[in-house]
C-alpha cells in the first residue's frame, strides 16, 4: 500500500526500492504540492532502513514536464524547486529517475539532480525555459555542463530544444534507454540492478566540467546576441552557464542571481503570455463541436498558395487532390509543390524516392472539378477577386459531396458573400493561410454568419494536424491580421509622406524587434500587390480620407516592384535577398512631397514607433471591440504567428498594456488633431481607459 505524502505524491516500498510517485495531470507540473511531496519522500527514504535505493516516477502521459508555469509571477510556496533538487542530490542512498513523455525544464532538473537516469526510448528531454523568457534554474545550468560538457549545455539551454532520449543518452544526460513503454517497471528493474551491482550515490554536482573556458563563453555571448534577436533570456542563459567556471556551490549562487534577474524582466511575462495564448486560442465557443472527417483535402489552384497548402496537408499525413484549369497549369502546380519539398530533399530530411512515392500515393492532380467530388474539405486558393471566387464556389457546390467543408483562402474578401453563391453556406468558412503555407504557423479560421460549429471545429482540427496555430476570426475586410496590418502600414506611409524616410521607418521597426520593416516587407511581397489592391478600392474610398500612397504608386509606375524586379525600396542587384537603398527613391519621394505641397519634417525613431504602435493598437482595439477577434490574446497570437511581431513583447495588445492604455489613448488624441479620421480612438480603448482596465482583463477564456 502506498502512503500519501501530499495531494499528488505517494511513497511505496517495492522490493527494497522506495517509489516516490507523482500523479498530477495533465503534465505532472512541479507545483508546490508536488515539490513538498517529493521532499517528504526523500526524508522518508533516507530514514527508511528497508529501502536501499529510491525511484522517482510519474503516472500518466509524462514525467514532470516542468515547473508549474502558472506559479510564475506569484510568490511560490516552499519548498522551492532548487531546495528539492539539492535535497535529491544530497540523499545518502542512490536515487534513480525513470523518464517517459517529455521531461522538460524542472522535470529534467529533478532528473539530473538524481544520481541515475533511465528513459523510455521515445521520451524527450530538454530545458526550454528560454522560451518562457527565463533560465533553467534549480542547478540545471551547473549540472548540465557537468554531464554533457559546457559547449553542449550552452547549445541545449540557449535553444531550449526537445532532445530525443537516444541523443540525450549519447550526450550523457541519460544513462539507460528502455523500450518497454512501462516506465515504472523499467525503473524498478534498473534500480534493482544498480543496487545489485553495488552502484551507489553519484552526485552530478561533484563531477568536473570538461570543457569550460572563458573564451567559450565570450563566443557564446556574441552568438546569443545574434540568435536572441532581442530576447534577453538567451543572454541570461549564457551568463548562468558561465557559473560553471566557479566551484559548484558558488555556481549555484550565481545561477540564482541570474535566475532572479530573468524573472524580474518584463519579457518573462510576455513569453508566458505567448505560451498560454497559443493554447488559449483553441478555446473557442465551437470547441465542444465534433470535427468532421478529415482524410482528403482538395486544393483549387496550384500557385504559390495552393502548392503551399497542398504541401502542408501532405506533411500532415492527409491525401490531397489538386485541381487546376488545364494540364499546363497543373504541371506548373506540381512543379510548385515539388519545389516546396526541395529543401527537405536537399538537406537529406527526405529522399527523392520518398517524395516521389508520397506524391504517387497521396497526391492527385486534375484539370477537372469532378475530381473533388469525394474530398472531405476543399480549400480554394485562386486569384483574389470576388467574381473569380464566386465562380469557383458555384462549381464546388455543384460537384463536392454533401457534408464536405468548403473553404476559401481569401485574405480580405467577404466570406458571407462567397458562401451565398452555394446552397450550403453552413459548410463554408475562410481558411486564411500565410505564405509560404507549409512554413508559416498561423491559420486564420474565418467564421461566416451561417458557418456551423462543427465546420469551425474542422478548421481547427486541420490546423492542429498541420501543427499550426489557428485563430478564430470574424468576417470583415482583412479579418484580424491584414486589417491591423493595413492600419500600421497606413501610418508608415503617412510618416514617409510627411518627411520620414522609408529607411528610417524600417530601421525603427526592426529596432522594435520585427525581423524586417514595412518597406522591406513590401519589397518582399511585391509592390504590385498593394497597388492593385488600392486600384480595387478607388471607387469606394471615402473622399475625405487622406490618400498617402502616392509615392507607392510612383514605385509601381517606375517598375520598382521589389525583389521580383531586382529593385524596389532596396537594390537587390544580382538576385540578393537584401541590399542597399535604391538611390532614386528619396528624390522621387521629395518630388512627390513638393507636388502635394508638403513641408517635410523630421521624425525621431521614438516618434516613428509611437505612431506605428498607436495605429496598431487602435485598429486591434476595434477588431476586438467589434468581435472580429474573440479576445485581445487572439490578436496577439495572430501578430506573433503570422506577422513577425516579436514574441518577447507578447503581442500588440500585451505590449499596449505594458505601455499603458491611457498613454496610447493620449497619443491617439494628439495625432487625431492632424487627421481625426484616421486617428479617432477606438471606443473599446476609450472605455477601458475610463474604467481603469487593461486588455488583459478581457482575456478570460471564451466558452468552450
Ligand atoms: N505548467 C503549467 N501548465 C502546463 C505546463 C506547465 N509546465 N505545461 C503544460 N501545461 C498545461 C497547458 O497549458 C495545457 O493546459 P490546457 O489544457 O488548460 O490548455 C495542458 O497543460 C496540456 O499542455 P499542451 O501543451 O496542450 O499538451 P501537449 O501534449 O501538446 O504538450 C508539453 C505537452 C509538455 C510538451 C507542453 O505542454 C510544453 O511544452 N509545456 C511546457 C514545458 C516547459 O516549458 N517546461 C519548463 C517550465 S519551467
């Protein structure tokens, strides 16, 4: 009979082995109760004359997957996790950990404080704290280098990657592998064997570090600045591991100091917000609906987008039917599809033969819509024009079986209007993929007025299978992401017209943490796209609205379309992906200002960002206020997963909370004196400021 040590932890002696066992679903997080239970277990074991060796084990799907992240930012009750790890290591009789599932963060910290480790072969281990903006603590930055060497520990800790158990064994983190699938039985057998062989206490803290030199850390600090892209935790990780140049006890104290610094950094809250936000976006009103069958996906169109969607579906193990207009277009579609796998083949992740086989068995190409008759879900990825989309949907309605999901990949158009041409608007939704669709993580699931819950649930199920982050969006021009993008691009255009250079704007935006600025992005996407979009809106544009895109029209007229023409805002001579500014752009913009009678003024970097952020926050507040996004966190995850927003700032709405909504509102009011139409504050923002509330207050889970 097992004795209960705490709510989640029990103690039982099995043939001389003291089994300290945790059952804290879903992931056996090391919350206060679990820590207290294991410490009590260690006390009991040390005093138990009938126990020669102890085994730390978890029930359920995984060994401890980490500290309880929900405790971050709260005053954690004693015992702390470092007390727990030190207590395990200090045991006077040997302690074994038996790992299965994902032994991450605190889980691996506990395991490497134990004296011996066995893992299921399919287990993964890792120290992913960097992804939460903090460092692995509890001695891991000092113990890991002793087991695997400082250079390898730096790699593992700064990337936070999940390491497969066989590799972890080769690295020295794990001693034994087991294939049985029964971590408890394997752990018991291993513990008995160790006891029989007289293997005793083996404290990691007493081992030497084979390869720590000051030069190694200097090199990694430099590397961390580059790979971190503004994420401080990467630097904190290097700083913490550097403590292994000191004696173990001093190294532990050094680690604690760096850990405290990382926990005090506002980036931690942003990263934790992103971690929970990525999971919370799936909590939608339709979450309880059962998704429909999803085995075969139809894709209409084999262009960049269609081929990307097809590749994503194939990678997710689905069958794909691609339809194009004629045999020639289909051949291009297949070539586009193959190109999407080219780098996997080149890098040896997939053989040419495996690719040929994949396409032969799970991909069908056709030049006739009839081939789609039996698919479970079809995504249309044709030219972005309402009349074209309607034509496609009318055809789909005629051939695709009843009960299939019909999706449009439109990035702006009215999903309800598209659905209305079918006899089954309840089965229609928007699935807005981002290019390249087999790489980008975001999927906007656009819910029409008549879309059934199970159809929405099927869109989310597709995203899950593809490993994407799905965000639920309502119907409006541009949905969540492109609508907000439109607002901050407009702010950027206005600043350029008023006197900022596109290069100053790009530099400021990069300085904020984006991988590229808006004009670099325009060059990448092709400046013809925006041009055609503007022409499409000429007739409906409010005549009172400021038109600040004249200089962008000149770019188009000059044929400076960006990377595709080798010249845009930047010069891509020789096919380079980046380059110096195009020297003709600034004179062209000056001429444009003269034509408009604008006296150029200068903008500081701070002012550029103030306007960029105010425009972004304001539009985001409208998107939430109108119910297009369910919660502010849905906007945040959209921006991070699809628009290059720096994760360590948590997303535009999280960031706005840290700036202070009252401050942003007063910026908007100031800018509105120049242009009340564009800068009018969103009603939601005004309301929150009046009530003294924040966007975070609106992030309560949606009904699921
Ligand atoms: N603390 C608190 N809650 C946690 C947690 C942790 N360390 N790890 C996971 N959870 C929660 C999730 O929020 C989710 O809750 P929900 O069902 O209410 O949304 C639930 O546990 C299941 O997690 P999920 O990520 O959906 O399951 P999964 O099987 O896809 O992945 C993990 C499992 C362990 C790989 C993944 O959850 C993970 O990476 N966790 C964080 C690990 C980590 O960073 N540990 C270091 C902390 S110091």
